[in-house]
């Protein structure tokens, strides 16, 4: 397999490795660095400044000053909007370098980064630029002689913690609405993937962002991340990552200054295939729903429920499709799947595969690493998966598809909803009544019907149950970054 070949040389250089505080790239207060690794080989790409509590303090001070003294929140919304639009243009101009950096640090296929994700970051920035000058309050009626205004103000300094699976998109989902609403930001990137955020943050400053408005800290969760979540001068916290860590940051926020928290956490999303469906199309979509991004998606369709009448045919064809999946160096044309992010995730996935075998699920294909270098995992399928198995309940976050059999609509609704998670769900059917029943019955923040992983800027995304609190993207995301103020003024002459 490609994993054994020499890695392709990435067509980009690493220019930014320091912390971005108050508009400058600076060393960490401790002087410490940590290596960021190439998931294709496990070798070091670059040493990156390691931020901890002292650097979070510096960054929060810079963001506080930029918020309190301006010019950012006091600039016209139109000016803020234009900076975000110029940023989008610069992202487009540097599309290929940004994509190469993302692929190098994360391991995702280059075409996925270059043709989908980087353009999506520009799209999201334009979406939020469009909102900047359309955020306004209300005048509401009062019972007495009062003039009542409801003002929408920026909330202040936003602390944001993002994961490694979509470093650029998570940047855009977080930074876009915060800036459009006039807030300032301290962003803590994931320790596995610090590079692309530093690069595009430099572009955002070139686009005219004033110093201190966006500060980017590379570093680890229990040090830099925890310092941000528990900071007394951070007014709002947004987090994307695992449910376990989500609970920690929510607690840190509560114990410190009760800053409001939005969370986008794990999932175990059902993908339900009815017996009226075209099996070939269902196989392809279910394959995409699970294997996309090396299976490293919080909303992955990781419980494939197939109606018993098409089950055997589905499993056969799903196996054929997985065997055809092109795994290899993510810089190589035509590669669909690169390596997993790091050895921790890689070993965790292999442990889940062993657990699937031990619990009696049928290993249809795959089941092992690929090659002997880097973090490549064979596309793996289990059939005959039972609801109580560990692989049926826990998030694997890798290229492991679990196929379940069902025979009745009410049964599958119950089983699909019997999860601590509720991030997303997929439905595959041509019957409009079945589709309507499922879309209303499924407890999930997103239900995709005859499609999956559609992520337009205007579509809200977030979870039911332990998949999260709040929504990102779309109009709902603005609320996370706005404070509501009621202004009640007595009217001297109510008749007028
Ligand atoms: P994963 O297990 O997939 O790496 P995490 O939820 O641990 O997911 O990581 C998501 C983000 O949360 C990363 O930026 C990570 O550094 C950060 N993080 C991890 N632990 C903590 C913590 N105790 N406090 C704050 N942030 C954390």
C-alpha cells in the first residue's frame, strides 16, 4: 500500500509557528515549544510555541484592551464586514498553500482540503461578513408609558477551543460569528494541528484586522485550554471536541465566572436505509457518511441501520466499496483516505476493532493497520452489530463501519434514539411518509434525507442530548456572541 512509499513532499513551507498575541507572533512566556507531527510518518513537521496559562493571560489582556478601547467594537459594522470580505479574498488567493498546510498537519486528502474545505472557509467568512451590518435590536411594545428598546451588543472577549479534525472549518465556525458581532477572540487550537490557523490569522491581519482582536494560542488542553475556560475575564466560551472534555470545560466555566458556554461534542449518528431504497446509492452514501475524513467526524454516520429485506445485498456491496477505497499518501491524486491524526487515535481505533471482534460482531473486511509507517487504518466493516456492543455505543472516530439489521420503522426509531448522543442522523428512502415520520421522530440536531454531510453556511449545526449545547452556523450562531440589553425609557408625554 501507499503507506510504504516515500511520502510526497508537501508544496508549502511552514512560516508561522509562534503564538499570535496582540497582532504579533511571539514566543511563549516559558520559551517552550512542542513538535507538530506529520501523520503520514509520525515525523516532526515543525516545533511550535507552546502556550500555557501565562500566555492565555497575555492574550486575554490583549483581547480585553481591543474590546474595551476599540477600535473593533466601535468600528462601523460595514468596516468590519469589509475586513472579513477582504479576508475571504486572501483565503482564495492562497487556497493551495493553506490546503497543503492542512493536509500536512492533519493527513486529510489534499483535494478535500483544496476543493472543499478552504473554499468553504472563504464562503463562511462572506456569510458572516454579510451578517455584520444586519445585526440589530428591536423596539417592543410596553403596557405603560415607556419606550422599550432591545439592544444587541457584542458580548466581549470570546474564548474558543477547537479540535484537530477540521482545523480550518472549526476556526471559521467560531471566529466568523464572533468577529461579525464585534467581539474579540482568544482561540486555542488543537495541539495536533496548530499550523493552518496561524497562517490564515496572518492573512486576517493583512485584511485589516486591528491588533488584539484575534489572538491564537497553540498548546495543550489541560494547560492552555483549561486556563482559557476558567479565565475570569473571558465573557463567553465556545468549545468543540469530545463529550468528556466538554463536561470539563463547562465545569471550569461554571466554577470561575459563569461565562455562557456553547458545546459541540461527540456523536453516534444513525444512518437508516429503508427497503425501498436503491441499494447501490445507499451503499455509496452510507460509505461516505462514515469514511469521510478518515472517519474523524463528530457527525459520522457510525450506526448503519439496514432494513432486513436489503441487508445481505447491502453488506456485500458495502464490502466491495470499502475494498475499493483508495488509502494512501493524502498528497497523491485520487487518494480518498489518508492516515489518522496521531498514534493515540490510531491505537484507540485498533482497540475498538478488537473489541468488535471479541464481542461477536462479524468482521466483513479490514480490521488492521495499513503498512508499517504512519497512522493508516484499513477501511473496516462489521456486520451483525448488536445495540449493546461497545462499538455500537461509543464513538470510534475512525474508518470503521458498523452495520445493524432492522425490520420495522418503529423499532428502528427506538433503537436509533437509544443513545446518549443526538448530533445527526441520515435517512435513505423514496417514501415521503417514511421520511416525514423519521425526520420528526429522530432526536438529532441535523437530519439528512437522501444526502449526508451537507454543511452550508446558513444551516445550523449542533446537538441534542450529550452532543452539545447551542448551534453554530446560520442565524442561530449569532446569538452565542451577543448580549441582549433592554433599555426602558419613561415617556413624558405618552399621548405623543
Ligand atoms: P480529542 O480527544 O479528540 O483530542 P478533546 O476534546 O480532548 O478531543 O480536544 C478538543 C480540544 O479541547 C483541543 O483543543 C484540546 O487541546 C482541548 N482540551 C483537551 N482537554 C482540555 C481541558 N482539560 N481543558 C480545556 N481544553 C481541553
